[in-house]
């Protein structure tokens, strides 16, 4: 028999009884559906070490890495402390230490956190003002600088947060930063694996962090970045990406313009279409997709049809539910 601790609840889990069944027996409300590890709705996280490997069946590497498991498949042999809480519930204070424009509509914002933040390159956080207005933004730097966070904030017409950040946020001002979230990030567990990264607009932010992290770990596989925009003004960090191609023989960068004629050094067409035409066999590749939801959804399907395993496709669609929340 083992003990399961969830918040203030402590439940005895009998031999041969799953964590889900033990919690439900005590009338603790846990999301669940199939009870067979297929729907993954009963996923939770172990707070004190790795859960049984069988309880992680079917989960992506990044979920396993964060000690997530399926309660319906978990038959513990030792005590477990578990959580259903979202990282968005926990905040730390940060100060603005840098602010400059990357292009006419995209702000490079740099924050210094009071406490080191345990994040992975490619994750996102919620930024919250004192009045409670909150917006999610991807982290654009690698995890070496655990107290420094860099964001690319695109100005949205009528967007309360983005307009305020561009116009009124000043060096020295304070923001509240949630714990990191998301599973679209780099892990150095397969250094020989080829990587394809496709982003549109400020979708470059998480991809830049992933690339920086991969190169820091001397990733040996090929790394291909396709960054797209409708017009030239929508692109940025062009010189920085081109410099990386000179420094690292396995890094390849394609700047894509989907409207009009592309000038020399740029590719004409949508980033995802150009990527799929260039790399037609994605078997064994890891794929990262960030940016407009239509691009992300289309690229998922394209990558899968061209051989990528669904477990190796990681996506972060930049949804804007309402301009008043942006």
C-alpha cells in the first residue's frame, strides 16, 4: 500500500489499485474519461521524482521529462506527491531592463526576474500587470540565463497589453511572470536528430530560444529554420540568423516572403510550403511549429504526410481570442 498526496488530501492506494481509482474512491474530483490511457484527460504531475514508467505510456518526451503521468495507468509502489495545478497559478516579480524595436511592429522586451526561473527554451509564460491584465508570450532566450527573459511582443491593433507595452512600459517598471508553461521546447536527448523549425511573425521567438539551446548543447543533427512574413518589414533578426549559418555548418536559415517578389537572399512563398518542398522526407526529424494557427495546423499535416512521427511534432499556435486581450 502507498499514500497519494494531492494538495491537502492524503489517500491510501491499495495494491493493484490505480491512482485515479484511489482518488475517485475518496470522492476527489479528477478529470478522466477512457480509463485506458488513450484520452490523457487524467494526466497529472509527480512532485517528488519520476512516476512508474508504465504510467507515462504514450506521452511525449517533454511530458515525461516534467514527470507527468496518467493517473489511470499509475500503480505506485511508493508514496507519491502529485499535482493538478497549472504553472499559470504561480507568479514571480520581474523588472524591465531592456526595450527596443526589432521591426516597426515587434518589441524586444527584456526582464530580470527576482528569482531564477526553471524554464526550457521554447516555453511561454503569462505576463501580468498590477491591474491583472495578462497576456501569454514565448521566451526567446535559452535557459543559461535563468533570471533573464526575452520576449518579442507584436503590436496588435486595439490590443490593450501590446499597445501598452510598446507605448507606456518603461525601464525599471515591474511585471509579474507566471511559472513556465508549454511543451514546445528543446531537449538534448537526441543530439543526432535533424530539426525543422517553421515560424511566422513573432513565432520566431520560441524558435530562436530552441535554436540557441540546441547549439549550446552542440546539437549534431541538421537544423533548418524557415521564418516567414507577408512583407519584408515583418521579418527581423535576419543578420543574427545569417551569422549563425556562418558559425555553425549544420544550421540553415531561410527568410520567406509570401507576398510580392522576394529580393536577393530571400525566398518567395509561404514558410511552411517552402520547408516542405525543400525537405521532402521528414522521417526521424523533430519538427517545431510556431505562429499563425492556420500555418501550424497545415504544417502538422504536411509534416506527418512527409514522414514525421506525430510524437516528434511540437506546436505553439499564437491564438488571439480578442483584440482587447492582446
